[in-house]
C-alpha cells in the first residue's frame, strides 16, 4: 500500500481490541456522547393556560403510547432512533424566551420525560473499543488531517490556480483591454428580471468557470475566506456574463457567506448579494426550495448580527410570496418561516411581544392546515402565554378554543377540558351563538373525559358562578301563608332583607326576656338565637339546628354567559358525623357518613333554569334525622343547555322547575364547593399588621335533640287603627312538635300597644248592649239618676302585671296550666290600642318559650313577629288641675281641686269617621278621685264633629283615709263619670291594662325615698317637702266612641286616652310633645368653681304651701251721708297643704306704691292688728276675722294681704309672698 500510494497516503488503524469475555464491570467512556445531538423537545409537551391544575388522567400512559411521533407511521426512519425527532428549527431551551416562562401554563407529562430519558441512556456507543483504541483513533485523525487531507487540498488549489492562469490569463487580459479601449461607454448591467432564463445551462467539468468555483469551495473548506470570496466574486462575474443564472445565484450566496465569515471583517456583509440570490432562485430559476434554503441561511446570518428586524421581514416576505404555491407542502414551509419570524420579534433588543404572539398564531394555523397538530398546539400554547391576562378576551377565546380542539384531537382530554373551561369562566364578549357553541364543545369533551373514569370523584364544574359569601342558611320550617283571617307570625324567613338596626332590636329584646327569666342576670353562656345566617351575622360559632327540622341553604348562582343554563338533579353535598351531646366521654367516635338518607334527607331540585347573564338563588333543603355534626360541602348537579334555544323566558323558573318542560341537549355531572371566607381579623396588633381571616361556620351546624316548636296565629288582627282606639283580636298558640313547651312569654318595646288582660278579666260580666255592639270593654247598665256622680271602684297594678319590681316589657302569656302539650292549640283574647302618634308603626313581638325537659345545647327558643299598624288622628286631650278656693264643711280637711279637660277632634274624616262621642271620663289615683262634673249642659251626649273642641270641668276630692291607707299594696281608686246610660268598668280589662301600661314609664323612674330623720334635717329634705305640696297624683282616662261609615254600614269604634297630671297648674297632654332642640351654649375654656349652692325651693313651689281664700259679700250698701266710715267684715281662710307644720305671717300693711294700682282699685285700710303670726299643723285650716274700712263708694280689691310661710322646724327661713290667683273685688254702694 505504501509503495503504491506513498507513505503519506496510508495508515494502519487498529481498533475493536476489546473481546466479549472481558470483565463487564469495566467502565469505558462513550467516545461519541459529546458529539451526538441532544434531544431538546420531549415526546409530548402539553400546555395548559390558567391557574387551575389539570385533573390527573389514569390513562395517561395509554395516550402516550399512540403519540410518540409526529405521526404514527414515522416512528423510526432509516433506523434512526426516535430521539432525533426534535423540531429542527427550535432554539435551545436556555436561549428560547418562550420556553423560559415558568408557571402553571407549561405542563409536561412525567411519563414522557421518563421515557425520553430511557431512550437517551439506553444506546451504548463504542462498546468494543478500549482506551488504547481511543488513542489510536485520535492519532489516526490527526495523521489523516495533517499528512493527507490538508496537503492534498493545498496541492489541488495550487494546480487549479496554475491552470486558470495559463488557460485564461492572456485571452482574459486582451478581452479586457479591447473592451476597455473600444467600448464607447459603459454598458448598463441588465437587471435580473431582464436576463433570459438560462437556469438549464450546463458547463463541462473542465470549464474554467467551474474550476474557479471549485477552487473557491476548497478555500472555503480550509477557512481561507478572503481568497474564497475573491474566487466566488470572479466566478459570479463569469456566470453573469454567460447568463448562467443558477450558477451565478450560488456564487452570490457563497460570496456573501465568505464575506460574513472573514476574520476581522475587512469588508461589510453584502446583504444585497443574498437578496439577489433569493430573487434569482425564485423568479428566474423558479426553484422555491433553493430560495427557501437561501432565506433561512440569510436569516441566520442577519440574526447573528442582531439584525432581527431585517431577518423577520425577509422570512415574512417569502411567506407571503409562497401563498401562490398550493398544497400541504406550502403550508408546512410557511409555518416554519412564520415561526422563525416570530422568534426574531421576541429576540429583538426591545422585544416585540405582541408581534411574536401574532406570528406564532399564524404559524400554528399553518401547521394545523399541514396536519402537524402537535406543532400547531405548541405554537398556540406559546402564544397564549403572551395574550393571557391582558384583557384581550376575544383573542384568548380563539386561542383556548383552538388549544381545546387540538388537544382533543391528540387525545389530551384533560388539557382540552381545561382550555374549554377557561373560555367559559372568563367574562366573554362573544355572541350568544358563539358562546353556545363553546359550551356544547366543552360538554362534549367533558363527557368523554368523565366516561374514562366513571367511578372517580366528581370533578369541579366551572358554571354557573357561585357567590359563596352570599350563601344564606335558614334553620326551621317555612312560614305558613295567611289563611283567611288567620295570619301567621312573620318570624324569620329568607325573603326578609337583613337590617342591622332591626337585628340589634331583636337581640336586645331577647336579652331582656332572658334576664327576667334568670332573675335579672344574663348567663355567660347566652348567645342570641340566630335562625338565618348570612354574611352580616356572627358566624364564629357552630350554629345549632334541631333534629327533624329542615335546614335550608340559599345558594346564589350567576350565569356569565348569554345562553341559558339548565341544572338538573340539583342537591347539596354534605358529610355527617353522628355524635351524642349528653356528655358521655366513653362513647366511641363514629365514622363519617356522606350519602345515607337515613341520617340526613336531601331535597333534589329536578330542574333549575338560569337565563343568560342572570343571577338567581336556589334554596336547597336538608332534613336531619339524627343528632351529630353536619358539614355542608357544596352542590352537585348536572350541567346542560336547552335544546335548540338561545333565549328562554324563565319567569317563575323555580316554581316550574319540577315540570320537566325543558329538553336537554347534553349534560355532565359535577359539583362545586361552597368555601366561605370568614371576616378579616382586626383586634390584636399582629392581626392588624397581617392579613388573617376568622372562621365562618354557617355551613357546619350541630344537630341537637328535639325541642318544642311554637306557631302563633293572629285572628282579626287590624292593620289600621285610630290613635287610642281599642280593638279586640285573638291569638292562637300551637305546639307543632313532639315536646311540650312551657314558660311562654312575650316581650316588646311597645307594651302599651297590647294586653292579654289582667287577673280581673273574667270578674265583670258583659252588659247586653256591650255584647250587641261587640264592645271590647266590660260594661254594666247604670241607672239614669246616677249620671254626673262618680262610681267608685279599685284595682291593684299587680293584678295587671305592673309592679314596682317587674319589667312591663316582659309579659307572661296566660297558658292554662302554663304548659302547651304536643299538638295542642290555645286561643287567647288580645286587646290592642292604637299608638298616640299618627303614622305607620312597626311593633316587634318576641315570644319566648322553653322545653319542659332541659337540653344541654339549647335552653330556650324564640319566635318573632312584626306587626305593621297605620294610625290616623282621633282626639287630642289636654288637662290642668288647680286648687279650689271654696271650702265646704262636709269635705273635712281633705281639700278639693278642679280638673279642666279640653278635648279636640283632630280627625279630618280620612278614615270615614263622622263624629266622636265622649262617653265616660274616669280618674285613677292613689290619693285623689273625681267627684262630679260641673256645669254639665242639658245635652248629656258630648258629641264632637271634625275640628270641634269640647271643655269639661270636674271636681276632684281626696280619697278617704281608709282608701288611701293601702298605698303600699299598689291599690288605685278608679272613679267613673258617665255621659251615657252604660258604665265602662275602668278598673277592669282592657281599660285598666292600658292605663297601667301608660303609667309604666313613670313607674320605671327611680322613686325618691325619704331618708331617716336625724337631729338636723338637710335642706334637700326641706325642698322635697315643699315640692310635694305642688304635686298631685291624678290620672284622667277619656273613653270615647266614634261612628264610622264603611261600605254603607255604620261601625262603632271605641278607644281611650290618658292624661297623667303630676303638678298643680301645669298643663298635661294625652299625646307626646315634640321636644325642642336645646339652644347652643358657648364653650367654656376654664373649669367652673365648685361652689356649693344651697338648694332653694322655687317661688311656685313655696306658693303652694298655704292656700288662701277671702270670704266677703260681693257688694255692700252703706249710707255714707249718715256715717262716713264703712266697715266690712272679711274672713281670711288659711289652709296648710303640706304634711308638715308651717309658720305663717300675715301682713296687712299696704306695700303698693304704684299710682296705677290706686287708680284702678281705689284705696282702703285694714282696721285692727296689721300682722298675724300663726302656726298651722299638717293640713290644718285656720280662719282670721278681718275688717276693711272704706271712705267712699267704688270697686275695691281686697286681695292685698301678704302671706309669708316657712316650715316650723327649719332654721333657714324660706319665705315668700303667697301669690293670689285672682283679685278679690268688692263693690261699695251708697244708700
């Protein structure tokens, strides 16, 4: 061999020295591992856009087996392993920015990764080579290169250079000179489009043009780029002269590459060479494959110079020109070029992200048309990373829809479901028809996924939306509707809106009645009863439900689509743990129960329709049959659409849901969880500085043992009343449970509105006329002779539930035997009185009751009722009381007073009232009583038409000592003055009930108890004694009837008004007075001095200590011509109104110096003693005989004596002149 080829051309290589029986544990490195191409794309990549994790697919391995390759037919071509199926144009993952976006959007199959790793590591290269063989191979390559290949290339280049010089040197030089001297001017080069098509021209192998090209290629191989460029440039000129355009385009292409590869870059890169070559290939040679190759090469050269914009424009330009080429081949080329252009946009100095995504979409579309579904899916997934979350909902919908379609075609069902899911849960701007198509696609794909694992757990459905925080839970039965005159208590229902103010009022009422039941103390374990739980209620504790009573959960659904959704077989999902709350610790823990109807009954709504873009609530019920702990997890249903309709009128969809009137096109079974976030904690410093949320346990009720259940019905309950009108209704109490109830009470903030009657309710019989007129009062027929005189009776406030130690708001309901047995019902009368203020009144009743058997969890239950009463104006009553100046012997030492009552009819006939009749005036007091009516006209019937006023005057006297002695027993004396022929027993129900309730606000005020007398009484006690002289404890009750015309029938309404008289001379009203806002005071910037001012009684209080009365003849005749001095006897009566001894000074000296007073009343003198000092015992009456002296005729005022008074045992003298209420006028006549 050496003799034939020479020593430089031969080499003996010894390899494969390793035998098979050598030790197998010897580790020999793989010599080819660093040169083999690493697989940069895995067997299967799946992208999922969105935050939701993919549901695990059990058939993942089976899917991968059929998807190893781009197509099933090309798994191994030419014996190459499948590791080389990487996408040839994809950048490395380390430099590809589209693959560097981390997050849940890029999901890989673990099985695929594992399989690829096995494929990479399973093939061993160089198994028969030893380390010595490795060295021999290296030495052989070195010897071959330096001793064989390079000398041969140098020799060939030298020979080619010599041949070219010898062959063409002379002729080329002569031709050049001739052309230079004899050409008139430079011939312009023809454009490439003008050149004729000589792409089919062939040169013989020995042609000098090909020799130049061969020399250029050899120089290019040995990296002699400068010489290679010159040779390519020369060959290019020759080819152009011969119009061999195919050869010329190749020379141009290689010249550009050589110029680019020259070290140090002596000349700029001729990009126009590449453009010319591409245009030549495409337009003249009509060879698109070479044009595409040239474009790809040029693009890589431009990208290496960071000219990404030019590279992208080059790729896109060829793509647009390729549209004229039809077929799958054109689609695939366009997809490759568009994808490379997209990578150019993303690699710019300022990345053009949107252009990258747009061209990736175009590339994915072309891949899809070419049948490359895997590549299409990859492009769409990479574009989705850019469009996601930017608000471009239509673009997202298109991408997700395509991803879902391609994933389904590739049998990646979970990815397909996830993509379609995101189309539905985003706020879509698509049309209703398009949304319907998306929904049908989703349901179809979802159904195929669910069929793969029919026994697996129920997956989460994306539609409809559920507003978890708006979920409400109601414990108890639904409220019964009104049945004729029977009206059920309103209680609590899901139809009522939450009102924080009302909720606070109910809480206060419950606390009040619990405090009364527990003797004034609220237990520490007390929590307000909550029947309806929502986002405003306190949900930090586990709510309590009662076994065999339904639990209603209101779930708020919202349909974001414009197409209707039909939910079928809708029910709650729950788990239950039986538990005994009796306190036995040794009981074993029972297992959780999830779907046993014996434990918890579940209501199923067969059909529930939600129209497009509609919000709607569904009320789902559970029926617990066992005690324990219940946890409501979510809702389960079939999701579907309506066959062949887009818009459906769903008014009344919930009541009509059970008719089955909708036809389902397709439905899938799934669930949605109800997860409610509790309120944010903001109590401690740690909670304020961090974001922490408390628990919300409204969906985790504890089922307790049976409790009594009360239902209340109101019969003939009015909705409109006159102010002060009395109406009789009935209340029915029904125990609908299997437990007896006891301790029934009702509490209200308006106890003056209603009464169940006192202990005396059955004592007084009805008169015949009262029963005929359906009167609410107890009446008796009276004798005509007893008119104008008072009829006396008495009653104790304790009999009517009003005592000094009780709370009038809490009223026990008089159940027979105080127990209501299971299934039993009781009807009780209830009297109502219209409030004194006109308008609409909302009156809350809270019924409290307990179980006979005490329960550890629930101590009591409540029932609420809200009554709406509209009142209209009736009568306004105002009254005053003053002392009477008359003093009759038969009245003894008690004294008397005058009571003036003004009654005005303020009704304007809006309620059809014709006139009011005052039928009776009654008084109630511990110390005073009405005696008779004064100046009653002949017409006994006191009628008042609209806007008329009536005046009444009554005489009141003190009760007898034996009547007033029983003051401690809370006995009140009632006196009735009748204006008709029938007496209303004012001391019986309901008249006395409402009277005592009107007093209850006064009784709640702290009573001023007199302290124990010491040696020296304080001045405050003195003031109190003086104040008591001007106080009067007298209450007036005005009873009336009103005649109303309604539906051409005359009705008789009756009612009563109360006036509470407390102070002599002060006007009192039956209706509440408007409080004027206090005037603004100046702000004080200094602390006032703490000077103790001794309390002094006012002038008005002191003037009530002594009552004065002058007795004299109204006119006196005297013969002045016979006797110049006229003497008139006058009696001055002094009455002590207090309970203490009083020192009195009577001063008769004139202090009036006013000339006006002298002119008006004239002047006279008192004869005899001018000053008297007396001491009056308690309620003593003393008379002084005085004489007045007149000198001529005229009218004189005898009210000039000044009376001073003070308490006898006081050192400090509080005295003031007694104020006379009216002048005492006397007429002196001359005879």
